[in-house]
C-alpha cells in the first residue's frame, strides 16, 4: 500500500484542516498516511473525524518551522521539526511521498537534505500546474531557483516533460521557453542563451519561445523558465484571477437586473472557474529532482486542498515518477 | 493648441482604424493631429469620417516598418518610415507628442533617436497602466530594457513617480519593487541589490517589495522592475484576464438557468471588466525618459483605443510631464 507522510503542523490552518484533509484523502484515495506532529493534538483531531478508521499512524515531531523562518538554517537548527521528520520518513523508506503546506523554502531544503537529489540533477525545481479551458499546463521552475544559469533550463525541461507525461498520459509533451516574444533572439540574455541550448537538446519536444497567452491557449504542455520569472508568472496569474472574480462580483452586484442574473450564474461560475483557478484542485506544487515524491501545498490549504494534494502524490507514486526521473534524466545526460 | 503626431501606418488595423481614431480623438480631446503616412490613403479615409472638419494635417511618409522587423536596423534603413517621420515631427517641434500602434521596438528606437533622451536618464523605459477595482497602477519598465542593472531601477522609480503624480494627481506615489516575496532579501540577486538601492534613495516613496497581488490590491501606485519581468507581468495579466472572460462565457453558456442569468449580467460585465482590463481605455504604454510625449498603443488597437491614446497623450502634455522629468530627474541626481 502507498504510504504518504503529511506534515500536520505546517500551513495557515494547521493542524486542524491538515489532519482533516489527510484522513479524508486516505479514505478517498486509499493510501496510508503518516500524520507528523504533536501526537496529542493530532489524536484529538483524529477522534473527531468521520474517517478515523482509515490506515494511519501518528509520528511525533516536537518542533515546527514557521512561515517567516529562513529555510536553510531552520531545518538545520530544528532537527525535529515536523517537516524534517516528514521528509526523513521518505528518506528512510517509511513513506514514498510527503505532503507539506508550510514554509515552502523549508520544505524544499528539508526534502533535498533528507531525501537526496536524483543523480544527474543539479538543482531540483518546483513544478506548478496552471489551468486552461481544458487540460492544465506545467511551469518549471516556479520558484525554487531565483537565480539560474541557462543550462539549468535543460534539466527543468527534461523533468517537466517526464512528470507531465507520467501524470497526464501525454507522450512527448511540447516544451516552450517562457519569454516576452515569440521569435528566436527575443528576451533577455538569459533567454537568448537558453533558447539555443533548448533548441539543440534532443531529449525534449521544444516548440520555441512562448508568451503567457500561448500557454493559456495550450500551445505547449510545459513552460520552462528561471525560478524568479516562473514565480512572477504564477503569482500574477493568481492575482489577476482573484481580481477578475472580484470585478465579476462587483459587476453582478451593480444593478438589480444584473443581480438577479448573477444569482443564476453564480453556481456555474463557482464550479468552473473558482475551483480551477484557485488551486484547490490542482493539488499544489511538486518538487522535481528529489528522490521521493514531494508535494508542497499552498500555505492557505484547507482540508479539500490537502485531499487533492494526496491525490496528486498518489498518482505520481503510482506512475513511478521518481524512478522515471532517475533512469530518464541519466539517459538524457549521456 | 496641442499638436499630436499619429503614425497612421503602424498597427494591425492600419491605416483605417488609426485614421478613424485619430480624427475622433482630435474632435473629442480638441487637439490638432498630424496624420503621418501615405497621403492618398489617409485623405480617402478622412473624406469618409464624420470628424473630417477637425484640425488636421497630412504628413507624407513613404515607408512602413513592419511588426517583424528588427527595430534598430529598420529605423536606420527606412529613414522615411512613418514612425520616423512621426517622431521627427516631435523632435523638430511641429508636435508635442506622438501616438504609434506599430512595432514597439521600432517606435522606441525611433523616439530615442529623433526626440533625444532627457538629461540624466540613461535608459528610457516603458510605463504601462494596469487596472485594479479602482485607480490603476503603473509598471516601469514594462519591456524597454530586457537586461537591466539594479541601478536602473532608481531612474525607473523616479520617472514612474513623476508620471503617476502628474497624471493622477497623487503626491509622492508609493513605489514598490516587483518581487517574489515581501521581506527584504527575497528574490534574485538583481532584486536584492535593487532593494538596497531603492531603500536609500530619498527622492521616491519606497514601500519595499511587492508581489503581483499587492499591486492589484493597491499597496502601491508604481511597481518597478527590469523590463523582462515587467513584460512577463503585463502579458500574464492580459492572458489571465482573457482566460477568465472565456471561462465566464463558458460558465454562462453551460446551462439554461445560467444562460438566462448570463444575459442579464452581460452588460454589467462588459461595462466594468472588459473595458478596464482589455486595455482599450488605458490608452497604451508611455515611453518615459525621452524629450517628447510618446504613447505606444497596442498593436491590435482600433479607433476607440487610438482615441484614448490621444487622450492620454494630451493629458500628459498638459501636465508638462516631459518638462517635469527634465527638471526633477536632474534634482534627484544631485
């Protein structure tokens, strides 16, 4: 049976919503969960859950890393922090994956430290799904490496392709370089160099430069970029989606006729847009390039988001994403 | 009377929609327009216009720079291109400003070459308005300089502040550094260095790092960043706004009840969102740091967008934006 470690102490709504979501996820996705954190608090929450009969185990962790702490130093200082205990469970083979909603930097540093890097990968990267009108696309790197060398784009492209292919069943997914113009030669010196390297790299299906709209119009399945640009792309997308929802609400509230109509469309809107865009259903970010499956859920995750993060982790584990990385990345290096 | 040169040959809908918009703008904003391009085509369009009695002059330009051409070489090779004639009109004092909807790079290069840089400004930058639920904010640089040194952020901040203050009547507008985290020290090496410089620069009202959502929630009036990041920010915002509109449409069409409601909210949505977000009402981008007012409208501008571009140009000319740059930028350098 697949076992997934859940850091119950990280995230804005920890531990309540995390434990709730972990048990719900264990029931829904039929996995075993290791609930990492303060045993007394976790057991109390388990006792209240309708899913208390799932396969779970509580693993004690005496410390917690807060959102504001510096990742590298905090994971070293707080050896018994919940995120460290969780990633160690994967490193030691007690679990195949981890789900964490706390400090992203700390989760990353902890995963790299305790799970180790896939051979051939210099810098693990964060992959995030963004929605289109149909199938989502993947952005790599979405924030792990703020400063990048153009060469790193090759590994991002390779890891993104392997992951996308495994999760969505798409052979040879199209990879675009996120840029500010379509033609080769556009962009900054980083993207001009990156373009040349990607163009010559046979292990991926490179389709050239892509702008934001091309990704949202499904010209490619994977967008690669440095982690700074990827994070700007991700956060701008979220911010504009929220702005549009708010404007929509204001528009609907602006007149009696519109208001009457608004009530009718509300449910339709909610079911399509809100869930797609506001990330609760995408399951969270995945740290690619470490030896174990690591899903980093949004800091504001509630139970439903954790349920979906477990679903994503289970799917990736079933598809042997990590093993595929280990064999295919090495092939690509040869 | 204020005179504005309009490049009638640049843009996806040139010359028809450009000439239409220029005459409409001349009537609406009471300015004189110089219509730059092929006289016979322009005169034919003028003859059809309900605004043919406005104050206008046709200025011949025998060449056109296409969207795909390399900016620097094309403006040198095609001396008589419409964009060159238009910016020369400003350089020679025949007009105070120029409106162009063609090749952005060419417009920029041509404006710098023929109008000259404001003393103290090393690299002119593009400023773009983005909407919030109330007053828009400004992004500088939105794409003129793909590769930047951190020092350039100071001039972007200064120019953005002066422009925002002049156009929106806000004293000492708040300036944020567009970044991927709030705390000082977040981001890439460029933003870490830029933060330190901005923090010590007394000539602006620096409020620290801002993420996309902070700008959309009005934590600052001006966001500064390198031109690559600014362009990603801008294009992602546009792409997501369009995606959301499409999702909204799909949601509204997804069921009979929703459809009935959708018809009722449609007009409300159109009046608030579409016009605000789809850039027709913001007038376009402004090239800051050149000696003359230069509005670069979207390539897909139709008459209504050109009307608004003229409105923005007129307002900036009335507020003496260029003169303010010339005096205040120098003060800031002392």
